[in-house]
C-alpha cells in the first residue's frame, strides 16, 4: 500500500513566468507563456448597424414575434409587474398573446432524436405527453403550426418541395414526434437586444439580465433538467449548456440555454467519478481548497463560490454550489439563487462581447456518490493550433492569476453600480475557510 501520497501540484509557475497547469479531474495539461495575455478579449464588432423599428421582435427565429417558427412550447415564464407566472403547454392560438420572459421549446434539430430513443430503447410517449400532443393537434392553429414547423425542418434537411408535398399527413406528424416527447430543449430569453438598443452591437446577454431575471432563468433551467429525466427513464445524464456568440457555437446571437438528455454519462464524468471514489472530498481538496490556497478565489456568497480554474483549454471561471445536496433540483430556492447570483456576476464581468460556453456538471441520475453541482464558464478567446494537436499540451493565453485579476476588477465596479448581488464577497473579502463545499458531509 502506498503511504506517501499527496495531491500533485496542479499549478506550477516557472522562473520565466510560464504557468504550467494540470486539471485535477481530466488530466488536461495547459501552459501559459508570458506576454500573450493582454490582448483585448471581445469580438471586434463590424460597423454597428442601426436597428430598424419595424424589425423589433423579428431579428431571429427566437424573437417574440416569431414564436410560430419554433416547435410547440413546453413551458413559459411571463411577468406582470413583479408577479411571475409559469404557463405550461400554451396552445398555438395563444402563443403570441404576450411575450414570455423565458420559454422552453424543443430544439428543432435534436442531437438525439425521438427516433434514437424509440429505435434503440423502445421509448414511447407517456400517456400524459401523448394526450398533450393530441390536444395540440386537435386545434386547427396547433395542427397548422406543427405542419409548418415540420415542413421547414424537412426543407432545411435538404428535402425538395416535391418530396415534402408527397408526404401524407400521418408521415408529417410522425416526423413531429420529437416536438412532444423529445429530449433536447432550448430555454430562450425574451430579449435579442437590450431594452432601448439603437444598433446591432447591443446584444442582451446573461450578464445584461437583471440579477432577478437571471435567478428565474436559472431556476427554470434546473426545473427543465428534472423534467427531462422524468420524461425519459432511459436518460442517464442531462447535459446543460449555453453557447454565447458564433465562435462559441451559437447559431443565433439570441440568449438561450440548451438541455440534452443522453444515454451515457460521458467520458469526463467517468474520469471524475474515478477520482471521487478515491477521495470523497476531492472537490474540496483539488478544487476549492487548492484555489483558495493559491489565491484564485474570485467571489463567494453563502451558497456558492467562484474561482479561476486551472487545467482548462480556455480561460475558465468555475462556479460551485456549496449545498449539501448534489442534485440541483433538490437545492432550496435560496441555494439556487446563490448559484445564480455568482454566475450572473461572472457573466456580467465577462461582458457581452466575449464568446463563451457555460457548461453545467451535476451528478448523473444513476450515481450514488455525493458530488457538487458546478458550472464552468469558458471564454472562447483562443483557437487551437498544430502544437496542441501534436502534443496534447494546450496553450492558453490567459493564466488563472490574470483571469482572476481581470474578473475581480470588473466585479468591484459592477457591485458599486448595483448591477450584481450586493452580498457578494469579492477576492480578499472571501472567507476562504477550508472545505467550503458541503456535499460530502
Ligand atoms: Zn432574436
């Protein structure tokens, strides 16, 4: 038995300033070479184009006057003053009655289709979902809506107008099964541009939402993840992510998150599980405590922490829930709000012109070990080159210390402006007590 075991140094600063990093969970090796990190980060916008008033609500297929271009809605949050309401399964003839602050709709092009689950697992629509489908199609507006979206999808998949015209009604409706029982949802925010925007550079991002809007967005997404597990008992994991701007993989510059039910846990989760089984406190030891000792903490509140991550291909802010509960949907509302406030602040500090991916990690449905809910915010500011492909050592232009300093200076300004949660403790205000994550208790 080995007795002299200790955690390796995940972060090594060499004499010339090169920072070598190792990811504790994935083993990813990353180097930051000095002198390359001070370039501006955001996309340099092309010449700003004024927004035409009659284009309002029609900029893209996610906008509020174009709800009929997305598949039948599963759920929406609407707001009347300070009162928020959730409406499920809004019928087609009421979709455009009022704008929704957030909507949950099926992705038109699913990563795993209804047919995948049906053919491979014998998955069928539950009685409840089949009844919802029937009710939707029983109304003329509902039927028209579904047929129009199916035809648009078939056209986009390369079917000719003749081929589509030859399909029977049954065949077209068959192609729409995923609209009701599919496992790939999109959560779409109301705004394309910020209120009062005058040109096309003023996009509405996660960070331009108010703190309270962001809380609703996050809680609505947590609920959507649970719904996907409930809808499909063959799902082992629900991947939740947000791609912001085209360089980060977004097809529209309109704020949205995606959830995809999959039938595997994924390599990264398996690697992490192997580490966790060796040391149940690994997320404190190799993440939170390590970050704290190396002065990488960015901010905290009573329910979450954020620090500059290490061993990532892109500069990454890591946000961890401190809850004793592993599953996000078993968090209290205050705990979800706490995670939301930190995530909102990190987006605001990042700024709307930086392409980024938000990746959620939570305990897969069939795992018993406790693990914290955590979110990685990755700045997509560099592109991989031949060196990476040849060596599997990744070059990152911003080291964790520089990342922390950039974000922290923004946070102080945002807090004094009142845009982010006021109870956020920033940088040296953080308690940095050992074992801040309570999942293993
Ligand atoms: Zn839009």
